[in-house]
């Protein structure tokens, strides 16, 4: 088993995992990244990234390739098609990680399995969610690509309201579709939304008591079919894009019974040091509570976890140390 012992094992090779892997391998820690599919995660589906520092415009796949190359250049190992099935903390403090084919031991584990956008499952959604076709799940990421265009936004929670307001800063017209009259978002956001809707000349229109029934087009989004849940009447809205804001699903089913999860499956952690309830196990990226769900913050999370882990390697008692405003990771 000695050859399968690593200083750090990172579960997931998305942006958070690659960020962590860069820093741990550069610090000459024996590092292994285990990835269920292939590196990058859902960022691979992004055609253009304009909000990652240092790049005016880069595709998700190109950015991932650069990050993978960096990790490997410093000696980090990346194993693909290596879905983690089980984790267990042993009595000696090592973390045992099992895939379908192998078992590995880690002094430190950083959980970065990411999350997935919740889909509606309506006709046309899958067809047009490919990069550039017109279906998006992130207004913060993609709103600028719909400047002076017509879009439909679906949802009624905090993220839906915030991202729809952001869309309205760029799009010529935004139709916000929500299945009820009341919004689940916090009152201050709802007030901001209504102020925007009621403003003279507003480009934001509410379509309430309605659901998205279908997305249509030839090669790209051209129309959205919206059904009123009270009258069953279907209305056709000509548009250039559809934004679906109905939540995130963390990829954490395999962690049930190992670390503490919220009712929605997000990993509970101490957000300053990213420590979970299991000593030696950190978390980073979109799968944790309090995550900003952005590419740059996922990478930063991975870096933070990689830097904080050195304190645990030096002194395992640090795991139970209280938060301190004088403790700095430093030293990289």
C-alpha cells in the first residue's frame, strides 16, 4: 500500500481541484487527483470565459488544459475514470479512498466534487445547452453574451432574482417566468426586482403563474413556449436565449455518512479554514456551504485548502484550534 500513500488526495479535478493540485504539487507534496470523468467539470461546457483574471477571452476547455498542464508540470498525478466510491478515516489518521479498481491512502484529503445545475428536463433544454446554443444556467457568467438581445429567465429564488436583474443590465428584453405569484427570494431582492419591473421603460417583464414548457429553434434558441398553470394556455415568446435558475445539485451522494452534509447535500465546513467535521478532510468549491458558485472563487477555494492543510500536517491538534485573525497560511 506504500506506493498508494499520498500527502494529499484531491477528489475531483474541476477548477477547485486543479487549483488545489497546483499548490500542493508545487509545494512538493505527493499529490493525486481522482476524477470521475475528465478534468474541468462543467466549465468544459463554457464557450467563452471573460471573467477569469488574466484572460480577456478563453474557452473553458482551453483554460482547463492550461491548468492540467501546470499541475502535471509540478508532478501532480491526475487519474481519470476514477470514480470515488467510499472514504474512511482510519485509526492511524490516514484517509482511505476506494474507487472501483484501487484503494489509496491520503494524509490529507480535499473534497472538490463540484455541483451541477438543476435541469428542468423540458424539450429542447438538452439540445440547446451546448456552448453557444442559447441555454444557460449562470447569468453572472453569460449575461454579457446576450447584450441587446431578448432572453427568458426561469426561477423565483434568490439566485434567480439576482441573475435576472443582472441580465436586465445587458439584454434588450428579459421575460422572467415564475410558476407562482410570490417569489421565494428574500424580501429585499423582491423589492429590488419590483422596482425594476415597475420603472418607466423597463426592459424586464414578469410572466407569473407560468412554467417553461419547451425550447425551440434551429441550431440555436429561437422560441420559448410558456404555459400558464391556471389556464393551461401556452404562449410563444421569441427569444435569443433561455436562462434556467432553479438551483444547484452538489455531487456529494457518495459522501453521505462520511462528512456532514446539509439537507440539500452541500458539505458543511468552517468557511474560514475549509475544515469539515472529519480531521484531515478539507472541502473546496461549489460543493460546500457558502460557495459563490464562480470559477475564480472555486479555484481560490482550492488554493486556500492547499495552504491551510500545512498547519494540520505540522500539528494535527490544529484541526480543533479556534479561528484566529492572527494565523496566516503564508510561506508559499
